[in-house]
């Protein structure tokens, strides 16, 4: 069996590695360099505190790999389990916390609901008077995306994967008529076109992140995946942030921070009223100065770390590949064409499980690691607003 994976980020390389380890002859087509899309611009979070069961399950299975990453890949990725702390300002959000933690606990996640004073014991820099409740899980944390991506790249190469950088896919090839009109989604995908020629394949994997919608269109498929620009600032706080602090999120404002190195912190959040799509080929990759001021001021409102002597040292911008419910699409969208995209900011942490699911779909014809009906793009067809709201992931950072 031959496979082509489109996209050289961590989802694409995880998929390529899992396919190769199951005997598939794999070529990865990356239009730029490895990781220049979204992976190396992420905050590196790894957590199981999600509001939807499918995201919890993706986290649970991925964490099995993250926990053994050093041994499996012979690589250090600066994986630190200092936890995630979600903070609620309203009673409505606090009530939702109770339901979410119960669901997470049912799936083996050791999360718990805390009162503000208990939350302050875990993260002493927060102002407990501004919040009514929190949730915390000690097994959440973060890793270095660059180190993890390079480890996947080395493992994929060692497994025989042909990783081709500077190799954009210019078309997706489907045998026969593309639109038979019988509801099957058209003829089978049989390969891709690149500037260096055609690559024949039994399976093509769309792991193109912010470009996934464009790749799908080449196969006459519509996927509701929109690139959205997000930013991160590296801040030198007035009061150093302890390395033992969790990643803390004021869930209702979207403001968050996590410890970085030497007392510094990564500070982020999305504060704009509108959220337009971005051009993945032409968006500004540097941080906006005005946004960094907003982000720092927002963090200063609910913490004691970011006083007036704090300084923004640097920052960057990247793209989330966002679906309408902030949850990924993982499926065989049409015969021979597997989608693994639309993670809405969760792609880094969910890459290990996603690679396994892709390999199962390609080799076995179905997923067995976990049930993936909730990841089908069919969920967006004919869904009323109430059902869509129930399904939407709420714990978004």
C-alpha cells in the first residue's frame, strides 16, 4: 500500500509514522519546511480538561504516548505536568464546571472542582476575589512543540517515510468521474499532483492544517475549516512566575498565561469582537504590538504577576484551523481520502492519537482506538442551532 500525507506538521508526521509502522510506503508532501505551519507556533499545551467527550478521549489516548515519549522516541521534549487551571467568574460557568468534571472523571481524568481559595493554593498569583470556582487536573501540562516535532520527523525518516519539503500539492487526483451524483462523494482518490510530478497512492491524508480546506477543494470536497490568527507574547513579569505554576485561563475573558523559562511567561488570549478568516499564505506572523498590550493588561487584571514593570520581550502569531464546533474532523471523507484537520488549536496535543486513527482507517478500513463518529464532517449537515451549541467545545484556549 502506498500513502501520501499532505502536511509536514505534527499531525501529518504522526500519521506518516503510524502508517509506515503498519507497512505503508509513505511520502509526506510539505509545501515549506517541517513545522513551519502551525505546530511550532503553538503554546505546546497537553491536557484532558475538555468539555466534549470526544476531545477528552483524544487527549486520553494521546497522553499515553506523551507519557512514554522520551522512551519511545529517545528524545527530551521538556514535558512538564504542572496542570491546567480553568477559572470561572460566573455561577453559570461554575455550574458547567461540575458537569464537565463529572464527565472527565468518568473517562479517567483526575480533574476536580475547586473554590477560589483552593485555586490560589495551586497558583498563588491569581486574585481569588474575582472568581467563583475553578477546575484543575494535575496530569495536564505542556511540552516544547519544536522538540516534539523534530522527534517525530526523525522517527518517521527512520521508519522509511520519504519526507519531501518545498513540495506543495497542486491537485488531488480522483479516478473516473468526480461527481457521479449518487451520494458517494465521487470516485476514489488515487494520488496527488506536485511540481515534481504525480504521486500515485492508495490513500491520501489531508493533514494540511490551515490549508486543509483548500486541499479538500482539490478533491471536490467542502470542509468547514477556517484559518484564524492567534498570538502569543513572551513576557518578563514584574514578579517572576514559578515554573511549578499551571497554565491558568480566565475562561470567560479568554486571557491565559503559563510559565516559560527563568520566571518569564507566555501570555495569550483572543480579545477581538470579530474573528475573520486569515490567508494561510499571507498572514502576519509577527505579534501585533497593540494586541500584546491588551494581552498583558488582561492578565494583569486577574493576577499579581504582571504589574507595571512587566515587559513584553517578543512574540509570534500562528493559525488555528477552526471548525464550527472547535473540534477536529477525522474521517475517510471520500474513498481514499482521509481528513485529519480542523483541530481548532488542539492539533499538537491530539497528534499521537490522530496518527493511530489515520493508520487504522487506512489499513483496517475503520477506527478501533476509539469511536470517531463525533469527528465526522457529516455532523455539520442539517444540524439545528441547539444541537450545534450542545456539541461545541467550550474549554478553548
